[in-house]
C-alpha cells in the first residue's frame, strides 16, 4: 500500500520511490530496445545531444541518459500514484500507460524539439513532434513502469 510503507520498503507516504526507480529503469530499457529496433539515431544522436554528448553518435551515452530519465520519471510516477492512492495492479498499469502518454506529449513532442534546437543538435525534429512511433515507445515505457511498480511496491 502506498501510504503505509516503512523506511526499509522505500515508501514515503506519497509513493514508493525505490519501486519507481526500478520500474522507470525497466520501462526505459524496454523503450530503448524498441527505439534501437525502429530508429537507432534517436538513441544514438538525439537523446545524447540533449546534454552535448553527441555528435559523434553514441548509443552508450544515449542509453545512459535515457535510463537516467526513466529513473527520474519513475520517481515522479511513484509520487503521483502514492498521492492518488492507487493500489490495484490494473489501475497502476493503467496509470503507467497514462503517464507514458503524458511524457510523450509534454517531453517528447513539445520539450525535446525545443531543447534540441536550442543546443544546435543535428537531430532536432520539427516542433511539435507528435510522431506515432514515439507514442508507442512511451506507452511501452509507461506500461512496464506501472507493472514493475505494482509488483515491487513495498518489496524493495
């Protein structure tokens, strides 16, 4: 339960941050695999370009940044789920799917194109960038995040 955890379980009363980190990394790993299979330059150039880590292409830097983002967004998800007191697995996975769509709209479609343009990235997409493959990737991230969160909350 998200509101009665202990310090050992990582629950803060507003979500289990440890489950959020684990779910976020797992979701980002699945999403990263989809990105690599469908559009490798996104992971090799666009994502590391956010921090000046590309060019040259670097899948390793892209994965590091992407997994880090996934972990941070997983903690934010944990706070939201804890605040809303979502407890069932189905609702948590559904909340994860909604979180994935929200991150796609706000971060991928709106923030990322502006950020990449501001840093002069060669991978800067148009603004806004509501690319359907990116929606699929973010939806997968959210579903995995929600599933892992639901199964590990209070257990790690």
